[in-house]
């Protein structure tokens, strides 16, 4: 009976010790910089280029619209004293409509660019997150902090910089 009690106690202590040891081993902490890593994701340069091209198209079209508005406005100011009241009112209405069109265009352009960014960049962020998770599991990290997140106040000097591991994993990913 005493042997069973001693055996049970040894068994319980062994399990408790191995659980404690396992917990200590998984307390490894690493950090990454997601802003820096996102630049390493395959497909990021192409996505950035596509967004920049779309942005340029909208800027060019907006410049044409604003130039047209400015020309009509300058012409109106130069000739307003010589215009009949009904023509003056009609031209003022045209200028107002042009302003409204420019405002609507800018809103649509901004929404379209944001949608394009979401469509092209989100899958890249997901690839990066997958690589971070894989590294975390493989290396046995309990936590991987993102230094690009301003909520982090302190990183211990013993923390492991996992940027190179994640960057390496991202290079292995096929587009």
C-alpha cells in the first residue's frame, strides 16, 4: 500500500514536472516587423505597381476635369460683366455641376483605389500570416510580437528576431 502511494506520488510529480518543463520550453518569444515583411511577400511589387497605375489613371483624369473647370471658371470671371443675367446664371450652374462631378469622381476614385488595395494586398497579408504561424509552430514560439504595432512597449533582449525565418519562408512560397 505504501509502495502504491509512493509510486502514485512519484508519478504525479513526474507528470507535473514534465508539464512544467513543457510549459517552459514553449515560453519562447520572438518578434517580427510585419510592415518590413510584407515587402518580402512574393507578388507585392506587382500589386504595388497595379495600384500605382490605377492611382495615376485617376489623377490624370482628375487633372483633365480640373483643368476644364479652371478654364471655364476663368472664362466666366473674365466675361461675367458682359453676360446677360440668364446666361450668367446658366454658366454658374454649369460651374457648380462641374464642381459636383469632380467631387463625385474623387470619391469614386478613392473607393476604387481602396477596393483594389484590399483585393490585391489582403491575400499577400494572409500569406505572410500563414508563414508567421508556420514559423511559430515549427520553432515552438509561445508568442510572436509584431514590432510594427505600436501597442508593444517592451521586447526583452532575449527575444528572437523571427523576421529572417519568415522572410525565408515567404521566398519559398510560390506566387
